[in-house]
C-alpha cells in the first residue's frame, strides 16, 4: 500500500514539474502580453474619467486583481475609490450578492458616485458598469493596440477580445476590508479545527470584494434591487487559506488536468470549481500532516471523487456562501459528460500512476 502511494506521489511530482510548471510559464507569458494591452486601454479610460483609475499593478511577478479563469480567459478587477457612506446589506435575499445603500440620504452629494445612486438610495452596480463599458469602448478605438483588441458585443459586462485568442473581462469593484458578510457568518464551522483562530482572523481581515458583474443566481429576475446588486468575491481570502503544505501544488495539478482533459462543451468546469473543492478538502482533512507532500495522491484522489459527486448531484456549493450553487445555469448534459470524463481520469490516475506521463 505504502509503495503504491509513494509511486503515485512520485508520478504526480513529475507531472507537476513538467506539465504544471510549463502551464504556469505559458500563462505568465500570456498575462504579460494581455496586461500590456489592458493597461493601455485603462490609461485611455483614466484620461476620460479620472474616477476609474487602473489598479492593475505587478507585485512579485503577479498582477494584483487578476484571476486566471482558463489559459485563454482572464478577469481583471478594477478597484474603485469608495467615497460616501454606504451600508452593506446582504440579507440572503440575493444569493451571492449584496447591495450598497446610502446610510444617510442627505450625504448623497458627498459620494464620488452620486449619479449612480438610485432614487431609493442604492449604489447601482449596473449603472456604474454601463458607464464603464462606454468609456472602455471609446478607449479601445483610441489606444495604441486598437488593431489587436475589440470589445465583445452582446453582454452587459466589459469584455475585451485580444488578438482573437484571449478574452479579458474587466470588472469594476470595491474592496471591503475589515468587515465580513453576514451571508458567510457560519464560517468557520465550529466543530472543525481548520483553519485555526489566527488564520481565521487573517482571512476575515483580508475581507472580500464587491464586483459589478452579471450574477447567475439572479438570471431572469429583473427587480431594481437585482440590477443594483454587487457580486461577492473572496479571491484573496481563498488564496490565504490555501497556503502551506501541498495545497497549492494540488490545485496546480487539478487546474492542469482541467485544462487538458475537462475543457468540455457547455464549459461545465473552470479553475474556480477546483479552488473551491481544495478548500472543502482542507476542512475534511484539517491536520497539517494531512497536507504533507507524501499525502498528495490521497488529497488529489479525494478531490476528484468529490468533484464527480458534485457533478452527479449537479450542485457545487460556494465555499463561503453555501446557498450559492457554482453549477447554476450549466447544462445538465455538460455536467453529466464532465462527471464521466472526471471518473475516467480519476480511475486512470489511481490504477496506473504512470499514465500521468500521457495525461
């Protein structure tokens, strides 16, 4: 048994050193290329409208606020300055979303975003996005990369297609530090020793982002509160949780397997599903020793089996907001197909670790 485990870990490490590192290097190169274009567009936006200041900065070889959705899809979060006093309301009526309501109507004029505040006092995510979309469209025509970049039509989101190869979504957002949403108040679960009080305090201090983007859980609902709603995002908190042991390596292997074998019609799976399942695996295996390098095979196997279970049940709860289903809106046939493919992959890796050389 030990020998089989060691063999699997050996092949997984080899896979990580060859395939995962090559994937990382290729994506890093793409990011540099894409960020040159996006920075240029955002510079033009800032000239027209100084409230939208680019926050795309490179720190230690990574760009703050940039998420890799797949090797050809990226999201850049543009942090806005928050002027004016808003109450943050997440009462659970809009799963995965919250609204910002002026705390004192008389202070309306104090807000930097005064013209995006609705009659009922909400700061409208959609109105801000719509203004931003107009500015980006104008900037695309003026910027020095105008020959290789164009706006993606038929969406209320701000998406750029670059060199006909990459899609970058630019999402206006507010950073919320030092507060924690009520809809995530159940976390951490009291009976689970992970992640420990110090890490919990760090994660909660890191806070979350409020993004102006279409929310799948609200699709088809058209009341004004929905169009004003902001989507909750916990990228930095999740990154902080997954530090230490073989967690990051495990996630990197999962992303590489997804890119190579689970990029399927209907796009049932993305990197974020993998990241979410790593967090759940951390809860199931709370001891640090469970994430020792020698346990890499067990952790990967556990996550793949959990993924198959989620695909078969057609439900993948968000880690911090379990009422939010990350498979919402995905075609059932695509989820079924992904379950079969994942099962094939898991069986192959477990029964014949050497097969990783070809995967």
